[in-house]
C-alpha cells in the first residue's frame, strides 16, 4: 500500500512540474526575448537547487517503484496487471506501452539534461542552443517519441494514481479519466509543438 501511494504521489508531483514547465516553455514562441529573461532569472534563483533536488528524488522514486512493479508482475506471470482495466482501446494501449514509454522518457531526460545542464547554455542563448540540437534528425525523433510516450504515460498514470490513492470511484471515474486524457494530450502536443517550433528556427 505504501509503495502504491509513493508511486502515485511521485507521479502526480512530476505531472504538476510538467504542467508548470510547459507554461514556461509556451512563452518562447510568443516572446523569445522574454523567455530568455525568464530562463536566466529562473536559473539564478536560490531555491532552484532545492526544487531540482526534490524533482530528482521524485523521479528516482517513481522510476525505481515502476520498475519494481513491472518486474514483479512479469515474474509472477501476472501480465494482466500491465493492461488497462478500463476496457477501452486507448487505455489498453497506454497501459501496455508503459514500460517502453518509461524507458523512452528516461533516455530523453538524459539527453535533455545534457543539452541544458552539462554545461548550461550562457544567458540568452538557451533557445539558440536547443534549436541547434534539434537540427539532428535523431534528436528530433527522440523528442517526438518522448512527447508521445509522455502523453500516453499521463493517460494511464493519471487515472491509475487516483486509484492507488483511493480517490477513484464509480461516481468520479469519468471525470478523472477525461481529465487525465486532456492533460496527457495538452502535455504531449504542447511539448511536441515547442520542439517543432525550435527545430524550424535553426
């Protein structure tokens, strides 16, 4: 029970971060100069290392618990737990692709952090740096696959988290399912659109 709550809680924490992150990224196509000022101020904030530490902890916890759950299910021969219990095609596919999608997101995070943190671009050059990196077809393909994986991950995980936390009920299941799908769609298309816009700037 504790593991399920930690898995759900860490996933929801990361989802909130992604929504906030997308809001920040959405500034770039509308006002690139303002985005660079925003990014520079954010990166020089005293509280940023604390937030990054918490996000790293949440991500590590989420990944380790997810891998442990997947391996336990496979070892027990209980493959049904890896499939959606909703009986719909989108839910079923998002559940089945969770392990592959998780690995795709891990690879993307490693590449993305290398682009933006090792080393961090100079102030005012973040968009230029990202745009240059997205000229690589391999990198652009990875970004596209990561956006698809993220959308499906949220579709499955958003509802699954509510179930694990004991919030899901027959009365609110429809609303929670629709909300998870809407958030997954917004995050997936939002980040994909931002990556596409950056690629066209190169």
